[in-house]
């Protein structure tokens, strides 16, 4: 999709956070406006590309842990564009009977996901908005595919920082948590301010105002811990992304100034 004319109904003059993320991961499903925004982001936060790659490795490790805990149903909200090591690929490798629901509100994400998974009956892609958790939980396409009476692996990876109001973000997480059965798990990754100065933080907020997300809200460690109320945090707890269960063969990159991400996985007993 490097052609600069998008599908009908897609405004290619507005950067999409999903396509920016795709570009930072080295993907090709993005437009000039997305690449320009991503390059500006790299200028502000030089570790942006390394950050999304580390975040992707966290996703793989979190899904693997959930599957090894016996979870066979996965709900990925804010899934983004398909790339390598998607939730369904990791889950099905660990548990061939796993079922996966991807939820996103970006029309290109929906189109690509449905095309990619057309022949995969265990995985579906549903249009939905994280800010409306009740609608997601009540969507018949979702409730027919996964049984909320059994454990579910809930994933909100690099998405909650696009909910600007912290109280609303806590309500969203609590609404989803309260629907989960014992034995479920939740994985979250989220931006923090890292070592950015006030001017770069301001410029970063301005950049995201002009994207499909409309805003970005990094949060502190203490704020993010509240999302895990009711869960038992898996060791090593809520930590910066590269410190969450790194595998021996994973690259350990030198520290590059920029934003940090916190990640954690909680189990519902």
C-alpha cells in the first residue's frame, strides 16, 4: 500500500497511528503522511523505532505466557496492522485450539486483517472502539467467538495512552476486567515520559493532535499500576518494556534518549 491513493473512504491526508506504528516496525502498509509523522516522532524521540520493536517482543512473550497458563481465548483491543508475530500466530503455535478476536476502529486495519485471516476460522477481526468497552463486550460477533465464562487473555498493547482522560481509562479497564472469568489474564503496554524535556513533550502532543488518535497521554508508573487493580501482577511486575522477561537471545540495545514504555501482565485469580 505504498501507493499514495488509499481505498475509498480512507483519508490519506491524516496520519494514522496504526500506520505510523507499521512504518516504525518496518512495514509497508503506510502512506507519505504516516511516514512524515513517524520521522518527526523519531526526531523528537530517537528511540521510537527501537521502542515499538521492543513492544512487539513483549506482545509475543505475554501471549506465550498466557497460553502456557492454559488460556485458549484472546481478545486484542487496538490490534493495529498485521505484521510478524501477531497474537494469533503466537497463540496457535502454543495452542492449536486457540481462538482470537482482533478489535480495531481503523478501516485499513480492518480491511487488511480480514483479508489476511479470511481462511482462518479461529481468528476474527471486529470493528470496535476501546473507548466503548460495553459495546465490545456486547458485540454478538465477539460473544459467539469467545466465551467470557472461560478464561480470556485480554491485550491492550500500546493503545490506552490514546485515551486522554485517566479516569476514563481506568473505567475502561475496570469494565473489561469485571467481565473476565477467573483464570483470565491482562497485558498492557503504555507510554511514559521517559527523559523527554517539556518542549519535546509539547511537540509530541501537537504531533498526535493531527493524527487519527487526536491525543496521546503518557502516564506515570503509579497511574499505570491502578489499571491492574484486582489482578496479581506476574513477575517482574510493571517494568520498562525491555526488562519484562527478556529472552537470552534478544538484542540488548544501548540506551537511546526518548520516551519509555511500561508493561505488565496480570492474572485474575
